[in-house]
C-alpha cells in the first residue's frame, strides 16, 4: 500500500523539531543563559511552523509523490535541527585582558579610608532601596587600616582580550583577539606591592581577570565585606606565561 502524503504533518513535524532544537539546544550548550530556550519559543519553533506550511502548500501544488514528500520532510527537519543547534552554540568566554597601563597615583589602603567610606555612603544614599548590613562602616575602617600592599590608580593604554572557545569542536582553545586602544582609568590592588615600585608616569603590563560574576553578592552582604570589592579594584596579576609575548 503506497504511503499517504504528509499533509498537515509538514507543519507538525517541522514546528515541533524547530521548537525542540531551539528550546533544548541552549539548555545543553549554554546552560548559564537562562533566556536561551526562548530561541525555540520565538524563533525556531515559529520558523519551522511557517516553513512547514509553505512546503505543504508547495508540495500539494506541484503534486509531489507521497514518498518524495516524506523524504523531503525528514531531510528538511534534519537540516533545520542541525542549523538551529549550530546557531545556538555558545560564544567564546572572556577570561580577562592583557593590558598596558600608566601609573596615575599610588597609596596605601589606610590612606584611602576616608574617600572609600565617603564613596560607599554616597552609594547607600543613592540606592536607598537596598538596606546596608549592620556594622559595615566599622568593618570597612578595620579592613582598610589592616590591609597590606598598595592601591594603584592607572590609565589603561590598551587591552588585548583573552578568550576561550566553548563549542564542542573547539572547547578549551584560548586565543588573544587583538590589541584595542583604551582611554580608561581603573584601580588595581597589589597586596605585596609598595609605592616605591609605582611612580607616576611609569608604564607596566599586567593581566586583569574577568571577574564580574565574582562580584555578585548576597542581599545580606551589602556593602561587600571583601577588601577588593570595598576598594572597587581588580587584583594586579602578572601576565600568564602563555601570553607574555603579546
């Protein structure tokens, strides 16, 4: 008995496979992207539905044999799934930057005590919807007075982002994306440093770790209770050996 033409199954199969690939694919390949499954809901699912409708009409119009229609349907569904899965692959992750910087100023953490506390008081007044934790001022005074090392304000001259691929076929491969000219001021904390090492106008190269996710604090821990976050600084790190030749 010859097979029946797919008919409305064009819409059903292409719509369902498009939705499934766009919904499940991001959950598997980019689990940290909580909006990833929306690809299936708003893009690949509706696209599969519309494509199924068009191909159903075209197949009926030119009177394709049922067997050929089924082969074409399975082929299109497979290609659609593969294309969707390729499109939802994660972008390279930013690991940090190799940078060239010029020293603007250097001071010990205790010397920054007044300005740091004033800055946090301004933030708390501005963001009055977040209740500060009890005793935060005393904690900051004590932390800054006891902290070793130096706080170095710098002007970044250029950056070279270091990225890591995350697709299944190149996962783990790191690469430098190229130097970018900067005009940005920032602060580094060197726990083992001394201001004798940092004179105004001196230039140096270092590595700035991409640590934005590390600065997400629990609601009960605001203002923060970690020195690097209190200062609003990044750790001064040496350039990894792999990237020393940049």
